[in-house]
C-alpha cells in the first residue's frame, strides 16, 4: 500500500523481531570472519593483500548497491527487496562454505555483499514505517542492540566454530540463520510497505554503481599500481557526472537537496561515514595482532574482542531511548570523543601489552560507539518525511558500508607499504604488523576527532524534507 500506511493487522513486535534477527546476521558474519582470517590465510597460503580482499570484496558490493536497492524498495516494496536479499545471502553463504580456492571465495563474498545491501537498505526503513515516531528511538536502539549482539557473538562463536569445525563452519552457521529469517518473513510478514510512486532513475543508478565501484577498487591499492590510480580517477569523474545529473533529473536516485537543504541529515550522515571509517577495521587489526603477535588462540582472541560489542549491546538501547528526549548531536558528539580517545591509546600497543588493558580500552571504545550510533541514526530518520524513510535508511547504510570500506582500504594502503607480500608465516610479519598498527591507529584517531566537529555541526533540528 502506498504512503507507508500501516494495516491494522501488522504486528509491530513481530516485524521488529524479524528485522532484529536480520540485523544480527551481518555483524556476526563480519566479526566471525575477522577471527577466521588467519586460518584462511594458512589454508590458501595467501599474503596480506589477498587477506584484505576477503573482507573488502564483501564491503564493496554492499556499499555500491545499498542506495539503488533502497530506492527500488521504496518504489516496488520493501518486503520484496528484503526477502530477495535474504535468499541471495543464504545461497552465497552456502557457496562461500564450499569454495575450493581463494578467488572463488572472494567472488562469492561479493555476491554475499549484494544480498546484504538488499537487506540493510530496507530493514531500518521497515522498522521506521511500522514504529510510531514517538517510540522510534527506542526501536532503533533495540535494533542497534541486535547489531551489537551480533558483534558480541561474532568473536566468541566465530572463534569456537573456527577452532572446532574450521572457517567454513561460520558460513554454514550464517546459512541457518538466514533460512530462519526467510521462513519467518514468508510466515509472519503479510503486509508490504512502499514510498512515493515515482520513476526509478536507471541511468543515475548505473553511473552511481560503476563510479563508486571504480573509486573503491582504485583506493584498494592506490599506492602500488598505475591501474588502480586510473580506476580511482575514472570513478571520481563518473561520480561527478552522477551528481551533476542528479541536480537536473526530475526523479533522482539521490535527491541532492536532502544534503544541501537539510543540515541535520547531511552532517549526521557525514558523521556516520567518518565514525565507521575510523572504527570498523579495529576488530580486524586486533584479531591479527592477538593471534600473530601475542600468540593467542582463535577462541581466546574472540573472548578478548568480546568486550567492545558487549558494552555496545548494553548501552545502545539506553542511548536510543535518551535520544528521544536529548539532542542527538550532543550524545553522538560525546560518544565520538570517547571513541577517539580510546583509539589514541591503541597507538601504544606493544608486544607485551597486558590483555587486561586491551579489554578495558575496548570496553571504553564500545561505550563511545554506543553513545554515537543510536542517537545519530535517530537524527537521520527523524530529519526526513516518512515517504523518504527507505532512501534515508539506505543513504545511512551507504555511509556505514562506505565508511567500513574506507576503513579496510586504509588498512590495505598501510599494509601494502609495510607488509604487502608477507604471509602470516613470514619471519618479519609480526614486527611489520606492529609498525602498521601504530600508523593505522594514528590515522583512525585523527579521523575520529574530525568526526566530532561533523557531529556538532549538524546544529538544531531542521525542518523535514
């Protein structure tokens, strides 16, 4: 039905529960895979460059397709797109589990990212369509908590599954979860939610997808190869054409006025982009550090990394609830500041850093991120009219995955300088990893400090577009 009108028989609780399960899956996969990267590297004999691509391939496709599928969902049905995404995610998870070579695994991970973009371009929009505005912050907080529970379970279950069944078991576990969501969606979600009836910007979508794909691919190895430099320049050029076209077309894929005329929307999205750029690679980098430098097992590393997401899961609902009453920019900015300080402390990691200090600092960063994420999401969704929920959700999701891609790209660029062709078994791997870590956390700290100013710059609540 048009205009996002809620049928009387829609159960808010059931819908929220399904979206929360779906929101659990991808962060769980991300953190579990981070713990399994060393095992994958040993099985395939991969150097650090290709290990980065196991993570980056998934993030790249998630990023470039989020916005188009969010718009398609607004036009043709958010449940339809959500369900198709979950089916693709399930099939690709099975394919990843059965991959016999590193190129096949990377390829299937790309398809998995495509499915993820369809799920996360619609999940938050469905929640925002069903939940009343006065309790939206609480619902967003609960959904964010589901994300962080996935992050919490990732290190522990990922470490256990990898140790007991190998890294392929992680994909089989995700397959089971995806099937549960698919069955519940068919069984319980009888309604459909759509936005404004307009034309789909097909040409704009092609420009956006191709331009962003070339840009991200170019950034992944910008320093080392001329081909990547050309790809980056060409992608940037195509994205400029895309923006110019969006300013003129009647039915744009991304209404640029949402950024130019809505200060809260623009700076909230920018803050999210910076925050994820500064924090996403944290678990990936620390997983390598704990297992290769400190010599911890996969399971033990998982328990150490558990501190951050547990604090996120505990405090995110509270932060979301408070953001219904307190200005989101104040909470989010404070959270960004706490995160920046925690990242700064990790610059001083050494080969003999006590595990207890690492756990405490991870918990501190988790508190900062919880204080940022839910209020910032509430600020984004509260700054637009209901008919743009799908677009706002997918735009915010794009900022999240684009930031995550940038974060892994920063890791790829730094490690390409210090340890590009090194495998995990290389004699100098640990010493070069330590040097890379110091540079990386220095960059992440500076980014997070810049994010504080972006968060504060959003100003007072703006009139909705």
